[in-house]
C-alpha cells in the first residue's frame, strides 16, 4: 500500500513538474502583470454602487445581520453578489474595511484572470493538435491574449472600483479552465461560485458549456472514431453527477437562504433593474456599440481567415480550428445579446461586457498561434517561427497600447463618454452617454466626505432619504431609504419606469415626492444640493414646495489624485428638512449661519 501511494505521488509530482510553464513564459507573464498594475494606477477609483454591498457586509461583520438598515431593521435584499458580500464581511471580522479589501481583491482577480486566460488559450490551442496533459500549462505563444487585455481599459478599469465584476469573471474563467482540463467537479464549483458573485456569470458560462457540447458532437460526426453509444458509455458520468450536485447545492442553498431570510424568491434588485429591457433600443444598442468600437472586436474578426494557415489544408483541420473559435464566440455572443436585452449599463468601459472582453482577446491569440505553428512547420527551425509570431503580436499589442493615452484623456475630459464626438469635442446628438471613471470617483468621494461630516453632526438615528444608496449612507451610518427602490420595495408600487432617452439603466424608477415624504425622513437628501457654494431658500422652493429649509455640511478639501494639486475644493452637501424640529439639524441651516 505504501509503495502504491508513493507511486501515485511520484506520478502527480512528475505531471505537475512537466506542466510548469517555461521560465521565459513565466518571466513574460510577470512583466504583463506589472504592466497591468501600472496601467491600473491610472484608473483607480471607488464606485458609489460598491458601497451598497459594503454597507451590507459591514452590518453582517459587525452586527451579524445581512441587512441595509439595522434600526429600523428592514430585511431587503438590495444586492445580487452574495459571495462578494460574505467575503467582505469576513474581512470586517478580522479588521479589514470593505473599502480596503475590495480593491485589493479586484486587483488580484485581474492578475489571476491574466493567468487563467493564458491557461485557457493553451488548452484551446492544444484541442486542435491533440496535445497531452503532460504539456506546460501555458507557453509564450499563449500570452498574446493577456498582453492585449493589459492594454484595454475595458479590462483594466474593473480591477479597481470595489465592484465584484472582475472577481466574478476570474471565477468564471477558473470554471472554463477546469472543464477544459477535465476537472468536472471543480468546474461545477467555480461556476456556482461565479453565479453567487454575479448571477449573469451563468449566462456566459452556460453558453460556453452549450458551445462545447455542439463542438464535441460535430467532432464526433466528423471523425466517427467509435459508435456514439460506446462514446456515451465512456463519459465520466460519476464525476458529472457529483459536479451537478455541487452546482445545484451551492445555488440552491442561496435560494433557500433568500426565501427564509428575506421572504422572497428573487432579490429586490431584480424588481428594480429588469425595466432596463425598455431601453434596449437606445441605451442597449449604444452600450454594445461603444464597447465594440473601443475594444477592437471588429478588427479581431478580420483575423479569422488565419484558420486556413494549415501545414496541410484539410477539412478536418479547418473544422477543428473553427470549432475552437466557436467555443470562444458562443459565450461572447450570448453575453452581448444578454447585455443588449437588459438595456446595458450607465457606466462606461463595458462593465457588464467584461466576460466578452476577456474571451474576445483569445481570438487574436489563438489565430496568431496558427502563425507560429505554420511557420514552425515550414521553416528550418523554431527561430523563424518565433520571430514571425513576435512581429505580428508586437504589432497588435503596440497598436492597442497606442490608444491608452487617448482613452485616459477622453475619460478626464468628459464626465459622460459617448460613442463619437464632433470636431469640437462635443458628443454627437442623440447618442447615449456613459459615466466615466473620473466622474464616478469624484461622485463617491464627495459623498464619502459628506457622509463622514453628517456622522459627526447629526444624531445617529436621523432617518434620511437618498438617491444614490452607496457612499453617503455608508459613511454616515444613518438609517436610509432610496428613491430608486433598491432598498425600499415600496417604490415599486408607486413609481413608473422611465423610458425616454434621459432614462438610465438601473435608475428608471423614481418615487414621487409624496411617497418620499410619507416615509417621514428627517433629511431629504435625494433632492439635495452639492456645490462649492451653499444653497438659498429659493433653491429649496425650486426643489420641493412646502415648508422646507436646508441642513448643510461642508466637506473640506477632498483628496483626488486626478485634480490639480491633488485635491478637490470643499463642497457643500445639503439635504432638505422640515422647518423647525431637531435643534441639531437647525444648526446646519446655512441661513442661520449668516449664509444667504
């Protein structure tokens, strides 16, 4: 028994030693990881939406309640990223705040994704050649896709922000790699974890599985090496069954928890956001068009004829090459179709299409690998093959990298990014605008500073209404409800979804003032004021008719690495309040402090 155990250990050791990538590939991957982190520095930001999950995580980590409001305790599922919230809550328990832990995890997820893309590229490349599992996890030829991703803001941006998007993509890529590597149970577990992080991850992961079945069936029809019934009997049904149980158990546990804890089968976020389908013809199409233009997907498609680069131009070889592209194309098309169907997103740089960005980068990587193999077959040695690949890869990466300064400048110059601009830099009429990184970062930074001031200046039980449910409530720790209905299901009953060109996905519902006042907030921040100067009573009358006054805090200078001098000027953040009432709120009235 001991000898058998030692033999198994020796085989496992030899296998993993043989699978270790060459030192040249590891060194180049290290350079790409460093380049990714350097590029990421230009896009560092925290998104206001991330603080919604941060608040749930903090309440769970500190108080053991997975809720947005502790007092009054309201059980509303205003998030769709359970695993992300649980991880951040675990960080709170050990003393790491969500705003510290989340960016570190997303940055790490970006590096892990680069590694997984290289591993997936190697697996797909070897599907055509019948390579054995004893070959390295990846080689230099498999690093073109990661190199392209390092140059794309549509990939790099989401290594920051505090949102779960990049983490979910890394889990999804792990599922794909595990499946291609024959690790069925691991693939099922990673797929379920990706779905627990972002439910829409199951769209592209499921599409990959469907594409794999189609390609495998087509390959069997083309080759017919054995009877179909015999092939079915040879499949690892036991592992498939265990994997299915793992997948269903993990997602089923979430469903049971949701029903028992929140009393609903679907999260409140679905009820709020599913109206995006009404915007698909304007925002949805514009979102996909913006992503297509910025990522160079059309240019990648032009490389498809490279599948004809075969040492021997045979139908089976071309079919296998096209089958490999199908494995990539099916999840990309599925994700693009899904994102269009829900109306896209209000954020620039293709957050919802991050899986499609990552998988699309595999296309030029796989096709230029054909240049390598073709040159290797036709040349006297590997030097010419490597040179041909290197020249083609350098041209593609260089062209993509040359666009980085312009992309950064565009984000700095425009609060909302558009598909195209006129000669004067103005957006073309009737094109949807998507909020840029700088605008989102400053929006959250101002509200974090204002929330911290409110926490110092008003009683801890002050009931407030907000529009954006993220940074301000998180920093202030005040009980809150939002006008968009994310953490207030009552908005669904009184608000009609906006459908015009000014409507934004995820923000189509807006409760009328009568409903917001019926909940008797002490501060109405959802129709507040944020500017370098304080508001006047006339400003209050313009926003809401009735006996209202202001309660204002000053943020002081706000750190901003993109601003001149590294700081933003102090801002007034003001909320409407009923006249009279709490003396602490009266003291925040700018009119009573000698203001207009």
